[in-house]
């Protein structure tokens, strides 16, 4: 089974900061990777699919990159509404999620 | 607008059974794969099961295989999860999620979630 490892597990940042979250797959998955945002008590929201395609309606400050085993989600300028937990998810086969990265206010 | 509304959750004892439903609207239901994803309290997301648009193909996580059954009624735009032999570790918020066009495992719409608690 493919395992997804996210780092860091949490990050403290300020409004306006550039934030980068990394996701590593235990084996190559091509570009079959998605990123989700989840706020407390809410359902997850799809941000990025196919590693770098921005889902409709998602602000352009979110971007994704990578292929194979190493992937990155970048928030170019953190906004107050971006404080949340972010999950990667491989979609090459049965889709395990990464453990999540909580973006907290510094 | 896509809407997914889960129902059927609750509190039950270990070994019990429960059926979750997810009523869908705002899209051509039978054209999209649907899935269940769960989240234990304070934990991350765990994929549970997926069913193809026509309902003929299903996939289950190892953790629920043989105990949970995903199904759908396309005439009623409704997704189901039949849960048997429930365990304490099945306690979670269960979300139904819609797959993207041609991409089973990208979930572009989610329900609000329904809580299932398994406890004696």
C-alpha cells in the first residue's frame, strides 16, 4: 500500500507569509495527487488536483507542484482565512491521505 | 449547486449495524463515482469506500472490507453505506464525497458529515 507522509505536522505563520507544505509518497504516483483544506467542524475542500491544477474557485495564491514521490503545496501570501489543516491525498489507487499539516497563527 | 446531505448516524454498541444515506442533488448523480471518507475525533481523513457511477464497481479500505458495503440507488440519487459488526474504532464523522469527472478519487464536493459513535 502507498503511504503518504506530510511535513511539517504543524507550522506557525503570520498573515502575508509564504507557507510551503511537503508530501512524500512511499512509491511513485505520477501526478495523481490532491490537496485539501479543512477548517474545524467543516468538510474538507479540494484545492489542487493532478498535483498542480487549481480547482475552480480556489484563489491563485494556492499552488501545487511535484511528481513521482515528492510534492509541495505553497500558499504565496497567507490570508486570515487560510488558517486550517491541509491534507494531501494520492489518487493513483486506493486513496490514502497524508497525516495533515495544521497552519496556525504565529 | 451540488448538495450532499448525509443521514442515519447515531450512537450504537459494538457489534451493531447501521446504514448511512447520502442524498445528492445539483448534478447528474449516475455520472459520477461516489465515496465515503471518515474522520475519527481529532484525527485525519481516512478513505472508506468508493462506488462507480453505475454501481457495478466498488472498492473498500482494508479496515472495513467484509463489514461495510457501499451501494447506490441512482433512481433516488442516494448513496448508502451499510455498516456491520461495528467496532469502537469505527467511531468517526462520515462524509460522502463526489468524484470528479473521469477521476474517481479526486473529491470535489463533500457533505457536511454525520457522526457515528460506537460505544458500550
